[in-house]
């Protein structure tokens, strides 16, 4: 049985760029779900989605390690990152999925994948990228390690 983990972050998005990145450690992770929702503070709608960055982010990571859903599981090694100390990841050449949020509070979407459909190898990254907008968003991920 795979061990399941989750992490969440909030990000203020003022122009195209990173919402969050899933950064693997020594283990690959199997992405099961990514959710983005509007907090309602902003001036324009958000449009974006997940994808593999053209170049990975580097430097010190600001974010949270994923947390085990089962208290008996070992600690996770994947991190949900909102900022990189040296260089942020670059935009994906192609988004895997795409969505739009209005500026109203409470709207959002969740993308789900079956086990084995979206695997991030050790030492790699997957980004949730904003193409346009000015909005505060919540983002969470569910992964298996």
C-alpha cells in the first residue's frame, strides 16, 4: 500500500508565475490530486494549471513537507514549495491541465490522477503555474510516496 501525504499553501498572485511547486526528495512521488481555490481577494481572474517546468527552481526552499494522512506512516520527503532562494522554476512549455478562477471567494477546482498516472522522479519538480491574474489562492496537493 502506498503512503499518502498532503500539504497546503496560500499564495498571493499578482502576475504570471509560480503558485506552488511539488519538489521531490530522495523518493519519487505519485501525484494524486492538486486543488486550487480562490480566497476572493484580487482584481482579475486567474488562469493556469500544472506542468513540468522548463527549468527547475534552485536554492533554499520555502514551503512545507507533505504530512502523512496515517499517523503511523514515516515522514514525507516531498515538499510543497512557494518560493525558491536562488531562482524560481520557469514556466512549463505545455500545461498538463488548465483552469480558470474568478475573483469571487470560494471558487476552485481539483485535478485528480489515478495511481501511476503522474509520477515525479526523485530530484524533480512539478509546478502549478499562473498564466494570468491577480488573486489570492489556496493550493493543496495529495501525493503517494
